[in-house]
C-alpha cells in the first residue's frame, strides 16, 4: 500500500504537530471552564485531554488556539477514513439536500449500503445476511443482537467475556464486565475468561496452555452443573478494545466458533471497534476465518462520524415480529450515504492493507524501543489497533495506571492525542485514522516513545510531574 501513500497526503493539516505555546492554550482553558459550569460531571475525555477542538482533518485535529495535534485516538475508532474526508463530505452534502430522516422506509442510500455491506461480510453471511438498523449507537446494535438471539433461541442467559466493553445501555451494560460503570446489571450474563495471555486469568503460559480458556468455555456449556444455563448467545469482541487492545492467539476465535456450533449457541461478534479495516482485514473475525451468526456494526459505519449502527445476521435467525426493535433515528440517510461513500473509498485505496502495513511498522518500532523503556511491559495489536501495557516491574507485571495517564499527558503536551484503557487503566492505546500517512505515524510514534521516557523520568522524580 505504500505506493498509494500519496493519496492520503493532502488529507491532513500540515504541519502536524504544531503547537504555538503551552497546551491547553487560553481559549481552550476558557471553554473548558465554561463546560465545567454547564456540563455533567460524568464527562470524561476533556478531563484527561484538556482541549477544546475547533476542526479535524484526516489524522490531525486543530484546537481553538490554533494548535495542531496528531490524532492517535480517531474518535475512539470511528474515523477510519479520517476527519472530514472530502469524498465522504460530498456524498453527505448531496444526501442532506435530498433526504435526512426516513425511519425504516426503503431508500436508495439504505438499500445500496446493505447491498455493499453484504459483499464484504465473512463466509456464508455474504449470501444469507439480513440487516437491522436500530438506534444510532453501537450500544443499540448490541441490544438488538441480544434481543434477536434471545427471541430466536427462547433462552435468556448470555455468555460474555471478562474485559469486554459493549456499551452503556442496560442490555449492553449487562454484558460489559467493568463493574465501575454500574454494571453488570441483574440479567443472566456469565463472564468467561478472555485469552489475555499477558495476564492469563487461569495462570497459564500461552506456549503450553493449549487454549485452556476455550476449553473452559466448552466444558461450561457442556456441564449441566457449570452454573451456566444454555445461553441465547456467546458475545465476543474479536480483539478486545476498551479492555486494553487484547489480541487473542491465532485460532482462538475459530475455536469459539467451533464450540458455539457444537452447543448450538449463536455467536455474536462485536465488530463495532474492530470493523472496517481497523485490524488489517475488513472485519477482524476474518483473521481466524470465522463467520459469526450475528455481527454488530457501528463507529466507522457512519463514514466520518455520523451516528449509525446495525446488526448483520444469518437469515435463519430472522423470526422477529414487525417492530421488535425500533428507534426514531434508525434511518439516518446522511449517515448511510456517508458510510457507503467511506466503504467504497476503503476498498478503492485498500485501506485495510494500509492499516496492516503501518500496524506492523508501529509494532516493530515500539518493540525495538521497549528494551530501553522499563515501564513497557507488553506491546500488542493488529493493524492500527495497538496497545502498550505499562507496568511497574516487568517481572511482577504490576499494572502502572499512573504511568499510562502520565504518558497521555506528555503526548498531549507534545501534540499527540492518545487514549488509555485496559483492565487496570494501564494500557496506552492507538486507534489513529487509517488514512494516516507513514510520516505522520512515525512522527507520532517517536513522540510517544519520547513521552514514555519523559513519564518514566517524571514518575521517578514526582516533583517533576506535569499536571494531567
Ligand atoms: C466493542 C464495542 N462495542 C460497543 C460499543 C458501544 O458503542 P457506542 O459507544 O456507540 O454505544 C463500543 C464503544 O466503544 C465498543 O468499543
């Protein structure tokens, strides 16, 4: 894909990063103060990355003081084709003049989007898929997937995974493992261990475990005394995102597919964060050759940030009654037209291939740098979904969340925006727009590495700490 690099070059603010002084600048500070007066105490991002954003282009963002940042966050995995891609903007503007809101009536943008998506789905779904559009967020797609599989099987229980993140609405929250969000709710959800090999929940080693965690799933579904009734679905992220960019070993997802088939349990793959080229293939489940029964899609589905979500599923599950899952904003025509334009673009420029190449490059650079950075315990990822796990000690692997937040602050002060996640809040995460150029990426990675060095120094000398 490096030959196609030039097609991405004009998409970004240039130069980047470019800071005119200390950040946050005076305008950002004033707007953050006003936000503090007006907005809920539940807001989160601006508390850790204190900036007021004015504009975005490609893999860069400009704040209200005129500072330009490299965006390694990509709207939490939304902006695969970058901020304001001109081709997508044009498609959205044309659609906006024609029709914006259409509930679930058939329209040309919707039919074309479904037809296009169908050609991209894995395996048999390419032949058999049906789509359902509900509310415009990923959480709603998760709700729909749970409702569909419950309606189809007549079962209530669901198996999800430790470290999962599936959203904030009640059903989606029930399958989200982080108790800090106020869940899991009182619904029959059972959390199985995910193959988090750096911290194996079963205390095993990846070279000798023989995927014991998958075996546990198998026996838990088999054994009438496991405490887990036969579930309506097994719901899994092919790579856990918010959980800390946890990449399962090759073959794990295929094993989950085999086990769910054996027990006649529908498999839902949540591709909300991993989809649309993010991990180097169009969908992450393709890496293991897996075809789920249901896929949840959102985030990059709306092109450049228009809200939309849907589920794609095997037609055999399609026994819903009319109106079984509805929502006023389930027919956002601009989002559909933008999504279609973005998908066509992704195919045209082989964006997934670009992500795969740049992802390998990034992992290589980070792993080379790891030797000299004692706080970097693990570097992992696939495509441009990358996580760096920070630890106090490489032998004990004690999580170091303060290091992760300090690195985020150092990166921000140097003009790169990253996110932090993970079970212990100790994983620095990269989810840059996939249209990022090699040059911007290399600059961002270099700044990240410098930031780790600076954060290690600062935490060694707490008096040198910069305000977060
Ligand atoms: C894998 C996954 N599923 C579901 C969601 C929820 O999507 P939304 O925030 O749009 O409701 C997210 C959001 O980060 C996600 O990463």
